[in-house]
């Protein structure tokens, strides 16, 4: 058998075996572990690496379970699950929709702005899409919005959550790339603003060239702009801004770690639910159940991925990928274009957790060898992976919207409505590739203290009295 298999062909065989398992529909976590262990036993038998190499596996699993950074995932998930049901989205959408209602595309502008705010306080796509779909889609349908524009803007605005801090994807990518979560969040500020601007500009263009697709609200639907309307807007906006500052401000100022900020965010979300009189045992139970499912899925995928990558690195899979990617023309730009095209097509079949845990550890060494800033690389991959939520027919944002949309909304309209927004997301990927300063500009890479100016004064040495030697008895 050793004559048939050579160490050089083990990495592509492992990759092919994993693809076969995933296409069959076997769960990703167990597919990763099964392929890793199978090829690990074969590699030991053929002498590609010693048995002692697999002794690293318990240590790696323990490292996952004791990783404080990953504790941020259940905290942010729980915060989003509570906020999804506390009534904040209703106040934001209804108030903002009234403010913009008199202009063409006003409801769409409100959905984009509220989607960005919800993304900054929930961190989950499901919460944003479901909330906006249930509240704003019936209103858009009632006042004559084009169905594809309405469904597309709701689904796309929910995916802003993937890029805007405190995105769960950025937390996972920071762990896989070995970068600070604060740096990843700071690097995502520019692309988040660009994405919101692109979405708003698209609606403005539609309102200019095809205003019938995004009509303004009729006068009878507009509330008088007295203090009650502003109070409704402020009632949703001020707590949101406070919660955003509590979570993100403390991270950026270095006052709290992402895990600590996530814990404060959960407390803030519970308080908001209590203020809105939505805090019930049923809400807490549902939110905790959702958090448990997502956290368990992430940990199992991560454990399976570490089994796969341990064996993959043991047969020099990292070197194989580096050599494979080194042949690409165009240097850094060629590498980034290829990687993003590759991930774009992977997103048809894998969700962002699976891509982050399987693919990123294999690509990161090659990116580092090419001199690519890993924060730039991570934010770029995050932008690309949000397209996974908009891919017809497998995009989860489209599934969430289909689940809450009225039966009169055709699935075809949901899928076709997603395509322009998918193109806008890909446009943002291209912008960030060719304009890395959109990410790196927000990073503080200057040293806090010049090392040459550091003077360490040590006390003079203390004389030690001579101690007579002990006699030796024979």
C-alpha cells in the first residue's frame, strides 16, 4: 500500500474525501473528524508521521474548550436572541419609516438604517431578517413597493450584521487568524460604512430612474411630526446607541475584552426587554435554547476542524497549499482574487462557520507568507462570506425571509430580488481588495511607547557574605 500512496498526494485526497462526505449530507463536524482520523491512521501506518503526532489532539481540544475568546460567542448570541424579542426593532422600524416615509424609497432607507443598527446590537442575521421581514414587508406590500425590491432590501440589510461589529464571524476569524478582536472590529468599520452607503445609493438610483417601484407613503399614512413621533424614534434609538457603546465602546477603549463586553451586552438586552415589558420566562428559555444550539454547533465544528487540520498539517498539507497558491500570477492581488472566488463558490454549500474553521487555517499561512495584513485578509473574507446568506437557492437570509413572508410572496421574487444586492456585496469585495486602506486606515498600529526611550533602573547588587564550605565527612 505504501507504494500506491505517497505523502504528496495525501493532502488532495483528504480534501477530496471531505468534499464527498459533505456532498452526501453528513454533518460537517463529524465529517471533519472522520476524515481526519481515517487519514491519520493511514498516515501512521505508512510512516508519514509518528504516533506521537496524534498526541497533540487532546491538547488542541482542551485549548478550544479553555479559550476565553470563544466565550464571546454564547454571550453575543444570547444578547441577539433577547433583543430579537424585546420590541426594539418595532420601535426603530416604525419610527424611522415615518421619518423617511414622505420621500420615494423612504421605507427602504429605513430598513437599511435599522438593519445596520440591529446588526450593531444583535450580531446575528436571523434576528435582523426575521424582525424586519415581519414588520416592514407587509407595509411595503400595502403601499405598492416592487416585491423584488422589498424582499431584496430586507434580506440584504440583515446581512450587514455579518460585517458590522460585534459580528460573530469577526470573532471566529480573529481566533483562527490569531489577531486581536479589537483590531478586527476596527478594520471592519470602513467596509461597514461603505456597504451601508452602497445600499442607500442603490435605493436612491431606483427612486430616481424607477420611482414607481419605491413610492413614498401617502399623506394619510404619515403621522404628524409632533413630539410623539420623535419620542418613538428616540425611544428605539437612544437605548440602541447606549447598548452599542456599552459593547463596542468598551472594547475599542480597551476597558473590556470581547467576552466581558458580550456579558455586559446580555445584561443590557435583558434590561431593555424588561423596560419594554417583554421580559418573560418563555423569552429567556427560548433565547437560551437558541444560544445553546448555536454554541454547541460551533464547538463541535471547531473540534472536528482541529482533528482535520492536525492530520492535514502532519502530511505537509500547509506546504502543499502554499506551493499551489504560489503559482498564481499577480502576487497579493492574484492570491486574493483567487481566494475570494474560491470562497464565493464554497459558500453555495458551506455556512460561514464551516468555511472559517476548515478553509481559513489552511489559507492564513499562505497569506502571511505573501505579506498580506491578516486583519485586512480577515475582514475581506468576512465580507465575502456574507454572500453565503444571499446565494439563491441556499442563502439562509432568503430562508428566514421565506419563513416569515406572507404566502402571496413568491419564492421566485425572493430569489430574484437578492441578485442585485449580491452584486453590491461582490462590488464591496472588489473595492476592499484594491483599496486595503479602507480596512487598515482604522487600525492603530503606532507603538504606544518608543522602546528606545524605556529606561529600567535596577537597584545595585547586594553583596553576599562568604559562607564557609560545609565539611565533608568520610
